[in-house]
C-alpha cells in the first residue's frame, strides 16, 4: 500500500507542477488537461480503495 501512496503523491505533485509551470496558454486546453488529470487522480483513488477493501476481505 505504501507504493500506491507514493505514486499518488507523485501524481499530485505532477498536477501542481503542471498548473504552476507548464500551462499551454490556451484556457480551454488547460481546462481540458486539468479535467483529464483530475479524472485519472480520482480513478487512482478508487483503485486504491478497491485494493484496500480486497485486502481487508481476506
């Protein structure tokens, strides 16, 4: 589980770095990238929760 949390921290750091330094300049493109990135983050949260529940079941 520790590797999942470290990987999630790296994803969060990438999200923050993108929003601070690597924006494209086009608001619509930045918004689309933020929505897609946030969807990946929430998907990974659900994967971590599912794997934790699966471990607890055993």
